[in-house]
C-alpha cells in the first residue's frame, strides 16, 4: 500500500463519521460516534464544574493518546485556558509495575480508579480492539462505582458497550485508522471543554 491509498482509507473513516449515522454491528446498534462524543464532552464539562476529574487510560498507542489528551487539558489546547483536572493512568510506571507485579496486569487501571476516583468523575477508556482486559476491568469498576464511562474503540468487538455510558466507536476495523480517528475525536473533546469553560470565548457549539 502506498501513502495515497493509506490517506484514502483515513478519509473514508472521516467521511463515515461525518454521516453521523448509527451502525449495525454484531447484531447490535452502534450509536453515531459524533452524537455520543458531543454528549460525553458535555458530561466532562459538567464534571469539571462540579469539581470532579477526568481519567484517561489505554495500552500501547492508546496509552500515548490517553497521555496526550490529558496533557492538552492540564496544560492548554487551543487557548490560554485554566488547567483542568485530567489524569492519564498509564503514565506512572512505579504504580503500574507494582500493581501488575502484586495483583496482576488486569488491575492496573481499576486499582488506580479505586484509589483516586469518586462518583461523578469521568473515565475515558481507549482500546482499539475493545478486548483489553485491564480496560474492561476498569470499566466494570467505573460502572459499579458511579463513574461516567466513555469508551473510545472501533468496530472489532463491542465488549466495551456493555459498560459504557457513551460509546464512541470509530467506523473501522483497522488499528491505525481507529487510532487516527481517536486522535481527531479526542482533540475535538478538548476543544469543546475549553470553549465551554472559557466564558470570554464565543461559543461555536
């Protein structure tokens, strides 16, 4: 495959997102990713106004995106905004290796949520496969303990849907294409939060 073919695949994913349609997958209805994203973004705004936090987490490339998005909110994204309470749970190697060694790798995120979260916090889970055991374990904790669960995934599986308040599934089964979509959608999430929480900025949403 050459770069033009690769870019065409990325464009197809974006074009499909822009259709804002539900998708039938694995005998289930997958809601429009953009509609889900907008509702999730407003939940993030409401949570931050209440004094709650936003937790991001993922593995591999999704870990990098989780760290990236948390950084956009704690620093700033498009404007010199206030810092927002966002934490990427895949960044503390001492905590992760301690939990992984002592309790098992499936607990590296759920254990941190148990320590750090409170009801009303937002937890954003990124998994291109939708099968990451540590992500599903964390989502189970979040659902039971009053967190607002936001799933970023693709169309490989739909295991995360059972635990998600908002289910954002990029319309692809290709890991790179899903990751690209997650970055675009994640950037829009940060932009939405920033604009909604900055009263001097014209509201474009």
